[in-house]
């Protein structure tokens, strides 16, 4: 697997983990009302990983020669929590299938 796709995989996983951290931080800030430290920590981390994920989708699209629909789906999967994991697995599996043929 090309390095760009491997990096995309790592960023997608990290982006999903940062979502989890941000959601936990939001729980403690808004539901438990114990403070906003989690949001202060995970907010910027998630923001940076979100930007890296978007860049990763665009870079991986060039290497894997994804169509416009796949690119749009990958970018859309950056928004709902944890869908970057689903897209990453789907996209990498399709790439491996196309290379194996």
C-alpha cells in the first residue's frame, strides 16, 4: 500500500479518536458541568486532525484515483462522528481490490 494511503489510514483513525475525546469533554462540560478542560484539550486537537483528514482524502484520492463521488463521500465523512473510520476501511479495501485485479 502506498505511503499516502497508509498515512490517510492513520489520520482517519486519529480523527475518530479525537472525536471520542471531544465528545467526552463535551459531556463533562455540558452534562456533568464539571469544567471545560476536555473541550479545551480535544477541541484544537480534533480541529487539526479534521484539517489533516480533509487533506488526506484529497491526497489519497490522487494516489488511488478515486472518482468525484468517492472524494465527496470521503469529505462528507469528516463531519459525522466516527464515519471517517467507515470510509477509510471502505476506501482502502476498494483500493486493494483494484490493485489485486
